[in-house]
C-alpha cells in the first residue's frame, strides 16, 4: 500500500509539473546566491564608478560640459540646420562619455573578474547584469544634465511635462544602449589602446547612417543596414522631433520634414522609441554571450601564443646563447659537477619566449658578429685571473647619511592623519651596506624614499650628507633608487640586451658599453635570456624573478655615491636572492653607500650586510650588526628559539608596542636614537682583488650538497671584514649631453612605437579604416552642406584616433620615466622633447599616407 501511494504521488507530480522538495530548495538557494552576488557586484561597481575619477566623474563631466558648451554656442538661435545639429553633437558626446571610460576600464578589470570567476566567487551573468544596471543608473543621472541644462538653453522653457519626460527617457535609453555596446567592446578587445582606437570607427558608421550627416535617400546602399542598430540615429531623431516638431516656426517644420535635410516625420516619435528599445534588447544577448564566453574560457587559452616564425627565431636565439655559454662561465652552475643549484636554462626551456635576433640599433648594447666571442673570452680570462667579470663604475666617494628626528604623516583626509615615521634618528656609514627590516606598514619604503629625495611632501626632520644638511634636491642627486616593482611594462617588446644597452649608453663611454651589458647580464643571471623580449602582463615572457633582476641590473651602471634598493629579494628563490644581495652588498667596493629594505630575509641573506636597522611602528627598534640581533632580542625578554631565524622572530614579536619599547630601552635611549658606525664592527682591512671570490660564489660551492645558509653566513662575515672600498677606476664619463639624452630616448621611443602592435600598427590601421569609411560614404557627393559634415567628422576621427593611443601610453610610461629621471638617467626636458619629436614624425607619416585616401575620394 505504501509503495502504491508513493508511486501515485510521484505520478501526480510529474503530470502536474511539480518538482521534488529537495530540488525546489536547491533552486531557491541558487536564486538567493545569485541575487546576493548581484547585489554585492552592483554595490562594488557603483562605488568604483563614483569614486574613480577616470570613470563616473569623467563621464558626467563630458555630458555636462557638452550640454553647457552647445547651449552657449547655440543660445536661443534661429531655427536653422546648425541648431538641429546641436542635438546630434549632444548625442555623440554622450556616446564618447560612455565608451571612453569603459574602453579603458573593462580590459584592465577583466583580469580581476576572470580570476574571481575561476575561483567561484562570481558568476559571469551576475557581473554582466551588474554592469547593465550601472548603465541604466548612469543614464538616469546623465539625463538630468540634458533636461535641466541643454534644452532650456537651446529652445527655452519646456512646453509641457510630457515633452520633458520624453526627452529624459530618450537620453536614458541612449546612454544605457551605448553602455551595453561599450561593455561588449571592452570584453572583446585585447587592450585599452585597441578599444580607444576602435571607438571613432563605430562613431563614423553610426553618424553616417543616422540620417543627419547624410540624408537617408542619398546614403550608400552597402551601408544602409547600419541605420537599424543605430543608437545615435534613433536618439537624434527623437530629440529632433521633440524640439523642431513642437515648434510652430515654418523654418523649423521645413527642416524637419524636408528630404533635402533630415527627412524626419514628427509622427514617428513612438516608432523611434520602439526602435531604441529593440536596439537595446538586441545588444543584451550579444553582450551577455561575449561576456560569458570571455570570462569562462580556460586559463590555458590565455597564455602566450607563439607563431611558427617566432618559434624558429626563439630556437635560434637559444642555440646561439648555448654556444656562447660553452666558453663562458655559467654563474649559476656548480663547477666540476653536473648538479645544478639554480639553472636558469632549465626554466627557460619550458617556456615559449618571443625573441628578437635582429634588433634595431636603438641602443649601443646590440650584438655584433664578433661581439659574443670577444665578450666570452674576456669574461673567462678575467675570472681565471681571480677578478670579477665586470668592474662596476666607481664614484668619487661614498657619503654618510645621518637622519635626525624624522617624522612623516600620512593624511587620510583633511581631518585625519597618521604618523608613518616617528622621530627616526639613525646614521648610515659611508661605503657600508645597511639592511632595513620591518613588517608591513613599519615605514621602510617611506624612509627610503625620503633619503633618496623622492617624497613630494616635506616631513619634519633633517638628513645630512657627510655632516652637511641636504635638501631634497641634494638627496635626489646623491642616490639611485630601485623600486620594489619592476615597472618595465611599457617596454614589453624590448629585449634584455636592449634595455641594458639603453642604460649603458647613458652611463658609460662607448668603448665599455657592449662588454658591460653582457657582463652585467652574467652577474645577475640573465645571460640565458639576453635576446628575449620582456613581455607584458597579458602575455608574460620573462618570469617575475627575471624582471626583478633586470630592474636591479639597470641601476648598476650609475655613478652615484649611494645605491638604494627597495625589496631587492621579492619574488626570488633563496639561491638567486642570495646572489643578488651579494652583488648589491659588494657595491661598497666601488665607493658606494648601500641601503636596502628586506622583507623576511633568510639569515644567510641578512648576514651579507654590515649593519641592520629594524623598524617597528615607525621607530628604530634596533641598529647594530646582524650578529648581535639575537642577543638584543634576549635582552628584551623575547629570546629567539634555536631553530628560528632571528630576523623573522624579531619582525613577528615587534608587532607589540611593549616589545618595541623594551628594545629601544635596551639600546640605551628612550627616543630610539641609534648610530650605525664602523666602530661597532671594527675597521675593515683592504681586500685583495685577486682573492678569487665573486658575488655568486655561494651558488658555486666546491663540495656537493645544497646551499648551506650557516656556512654562507660565516663566509659573508669573513668577507665583510676583508671588504675594501677601493677598486680600479674606469674611464671618466659624466654621461651624454642633453642632445645625446634626447636622441637616445627618441630612438628607444621610436623603436617601441614601431614594434608594439597597439601603438604604431593600430594608429595606421585605425586612421586608414576611418579614411576609407569617409571616402566611400562621401565619394563623388558633390559640393553641398553635407560635404562640410564629411570634412568635420573626417578630421575629428583622425584626430581622436591619433590622440587615443598617446593619451593612454604616456600615463603607462610615467612610473618608469619617474624612476629613470629620479636616478639621473636623463633630464625631464629630454624625455618631453624626444616624445614630442617621435609623435610628430609618426603622426606626420601617417597623415601623409592616410589623408590623400579620403581627400581624393571626397573630392
């Protein structure tokens, strides 16, 4: 009986279409989860749109500015064609106010959203509909500017509330429709540069088929189909009917109804609104499909795609590099053993890397026919003699830094501020290597930027160079600062050889550049990838550790008395980090004062430095030699366990204010005043240059086994006592003149502009496409008022296509240029003149090629 009842109930549910209770619960749970994600994404999207000046503020600014400008330009003008065109220009301004911000933001945001989708935090449909909701909300805000500002300035008071509501609804619908189009474009394009250069082309197609730039009966049949999915055309027709159709002036009605002008019937207002709704509804499935497919594609498909020709070039470069390395000493392989501590070639063979064999001569570090053989012989000969492979440039003399009562405040708002540095007093001895330790937020990077003259604001306190109070300009001229991030993204198409060669050209005399490039690459372990392009975040080629080593290597050519590096071991494994730190610490041989920040270093890395400064809560908790750190912790009643690194233990326990106070009192001063002097570690003896030890010796142990950090620490302690501050001086070279700096920067910028597909190629293709559209649309059109429209939109599209790339490329380059200018590589005026020269030459060349196309076709 029970079985029969259950079967009967199941049969009734199937017949009635009812679902089981468990499935209904799962469906309700899924719906609630989707709504929860949608609500969170809408809040995040709206918040970013409002607070980010490059999103909502820019979009609203363009809408309001266009309304005010057009209103002032056509203030209560007569009923003419120019007044009618004001509606078209306002709609086009809304198009740019929507597409430009999303064209820049969407490609950058896509990487974050793809990660969230892969991790299961976000559903693609939630992300898409949150963006559509944002478009509708922004349209509601942008419509107010049009209703309140534009219409009263052009046509006077509103005839009725119905007309005002219809005008407002038209602007909202046009903004939302273009917003969905911008979402689709931003999801599909590979980069922001491509999106910005695609915008004018779609604008030309929509304006041409709108019925206002050219009458419908004179439009080209091949492009007649674009008038239906045309948000600009339908919105302009609605505004035209609402403005000219409500007027009783005969001239206004003649313009509205005449085929010689616009051919817009006042009775089609409802049909125009329905057409806009259909365009919006048609774009929704297209945008949803594009968003869903792009965000759900596998992570493997987003890797580097290497063509067959690039693969052959890559293999040829590897073979040449391997042949040269047979004669050179590989710095990361153990001598006399097949075991490898850190083999860069093994990691390089697993990657498909884009190489440039025949690179341009934009820098003097390029390879010649006999360059590799001669350099390899030089490296081998010097290392057999026991000397270092490359004698770094020697400065005139190291300087001692003395920081006194340094305070720095970070302002969260006009009312709230927080002290990042709290009365720091410390001294960095000349020609010594000092490491600054501390947890996140302890003030390491802030202190480093201040002693290098990189802080724009003026903190309280003084910094003296050799007992003379120095200004920010003096501090900026005394030190080179290597930031913790690589900041080499704009040079994705340049090779390692070209990047190092550019810096060598501006730092070294001609006779030493090529040898220096190869030998510095050997020292930092980049010899294997010397002819490999850097790559970008979208298409990575070099690893993060290789980019970090390249960033440090670019500053090794400088001749400044201080070398400051921020987080020099971030992203590196233990062996490579140890080699880089040894290289940085050994810069004291060339009369440099070395200051570096470290984040949780190994003890073998920390022992490479002469002194250690430990920051905690913006104060100096310890300043002494590394060997006394464990004793200081024991004196502060926080002893370090025997199996733990004292540096890691100090950073972990100094998060408590009481421990920081005990450490400061242990130092003998309640205010945390320390003096790092050479008397603490004793006078160092002179080091014989031919002792056979190099910066990478710890990676080439004579016996088997892995790297022994204890042995490394003992060896570092022994070598620090023997480190010398004198070395062989290279040829005196103060750098090229201002014209030489300008020429070097111009050659690099021109090469990057040519080889980067999103710069030179996109500029040429975008302008050529716009010229063909204009030429075909207005071909043999005759001399009339619409020919002026062709000239207007032709020059405007060419102007926008040319500006779009430059306006986005220069901000991307600025962090790298700030670093190079701050380190004294070239003058700011040299960069500006070089950039202006390159832009002028290439835009002129594109104009020579493109302008005859559309000018000849238009006539």
